[in-house]
């Protein structure tokens, strides 16, 4: 575990390998300022940029961010299309600044309902950033934990039906390899800003033993200091994984 000195304090702390964040509170941030919800999504995208760079600077290995859920399609069509437009613009910027940022990208979620250009940008970003060795960002887009588990179950069932596998041979490790997150270690710390204390279909399988951290800060206001506070809280936890 890398040790780092906090931006906001003095005591060095150890950084977990994998932090996951539910980037929530954009709409309320905007409403508080009398702005349209989409203004919150714009500032939220900036918050992501800052946190991804900070994560890299403190030696985090994996940062998984929840950007759009399988349930978020229920929102007014206008909000959904604005979010998609912002994502498209944002991915283009990430592609442009790729060499400067040196961040490796993966996408968790079914991208097939997204626009062809968005899918193309995501594929390009994943392919071209594969070479970087710093932090890996797993960007959850049209992601749902239940959907992910269901797809894995279907995939294994199909192998069984084809006579290529047997139900009783399936292990937890193999099942993990059928998820979007295949090859990525489980998150150590899951952070949810915005005051909500629920998981909203995020990393249901992977967060079995994650430490949770909730804060009232809204995502657009979430900065390096907030991440420090979450890591500080994590450092005080005692993880027992069912043992003593
Ligand atoms: C998170 O912020 C962004 C998405 C879910 C796309 P919200 O838009 O959920 O913001 P609140 O929760 O309404 O404040
Ligand atoms: C979770 O936030 C999804 C993302 C942040 C992408 P929501 O705002 O959709 O969650 P609920 O509806 O408050 O549970
Ligand atoms: Mg929300």
C-alpha cells in the first residue's frame, strides 16, 4: 500500500488499492444555486477530473466511478440527452488529453444502447490508454449491479447448456471473471457523497467486504480534501472479513 501525506493535513496514511465512488448530488448542487440540473452535471464532470488526477498523484491503483446507472434512463428525456451530450464531449477531451493524464480507462456497463459516437470514443479511450501504468479508472456507464450479475449468470448457463461447463464447477473466482470488473480486485472503500446512505445498484457483488463511507458533501463540491477524509476514515477501520 502506498503511503502518502494528505493535501489537507500532516499524518501520512496508507492508500487502499481500489476506491469506488457514487458520483451523486449534481442535481441538488445546481438546485441550491437556482441553476438547471445540467449545470450540476457539468461541474460534476470537473470534480471527476480533479479526483482522477489526485488519485493518480497519491498512488491509487483503481478508481471506479458510477456515472450513469441502468435506472437513470427513467429521468426526463431532456436530462438524459444532456448527460449523454456531456459524456460525449468529456470523452473527447479525455482522448485529447490522454498523453498528459496517463490514466488507463475501462468501462463497466452495457454500452450498446449509447450513441455510436459515444461507443466509438469509449472503445478508443480503452484501447489507446491500455499502455499507461498509473491509476486505472473504471467508468460505470449504463451500469447496474443486478444487470451485471444476471448477465454473468446467463453467460455461465449458456456454457452449461452447450456442454462446455458444469453448474457445480462454478467458483466465486470464476464468477467474478464473468463480470464487467473481470481482473480488477474488489473495492476496498466505497464512497457515496450527497447524504444518501444507499448503494443504488452499485458493485453489488464486488462490494461484499468493502468499507462504506458516506458524506453530505455534494459530488460537484467533492475535492481532494474530501477524498483525504474518506481515506483517513478508512485507515481507522478494522477489516476482519468474517474472522476475528
Ligand atoms: C448524479 O447526480 C449523476 C447521475 C445520476 C447521472 P444526480 O443527478 O443524481 O443528483 P441528485 O441526486 O439529483 O442531486
Ligand atoms: C446513483 O445515483 C447513480 C449514479 C450516481 C450514477 P442516483 O441518484 O441515480 O441514485 P438514487 O436514485 O438516489 O438511489
Ligand atoms: Mg442522485
